[in-house]
């Protein structure tokens, strides 16, 4: 079996996480975070819809990590995001990070908004 290293280009995958941080590019950033190719910035959680809505037209899918366990995101937030043309997938934060990394490695237009895992 031959393995090859993934080239993420300028984008930076999530390398790890802990109870209150996510590691991107070797730097631990306090959670919650909004991660898009080329940028990592704080996110205000579900109340910060504007930061997510600003991604409309820039990404095809927004992964929302709901913390250590899977949970529904508020229906009003989901409706706003979908009305703006954003595909939204919610899952627990560890799964959201893994899925984001896989699609990022395929050069897909994705973003990740994650809540702390613990």
C-alpha cells in the first residue's frame, strides 16, 4: 500500500483540539472558532450569525461543530444560513473537524464553525 502526504496548499487543517482550544497551523486558538481556508478567527457561537452569513458565496458547505456531543443547531440559525445559500452540516466538534479536513484536502470550498469539546 502506498501512502502519500496530503497537500492542503495555503489552507490549514485542524491538527488537534482540547477542552477549550483547537490547534491550527501549530497554534492553539481558544474556542469557539470560525475556520475558513486562509483564516482563523474567534466566533461568538450560535448568537454570531453575521460571521457565518458573511460566508455566503465563498463556501459551499459550512460544518458546525456542536461541542463534545451532537446537537441540533437553533432552527432560526439553520433557516437563515440555508436562505443565504449555505449548505449546513452539524455534527459533534471532533467529527466536524475530521470532515472539514477531508474536504479541505480535496480543495473543496468549506468552512468550519466549532464550539469547544468539553
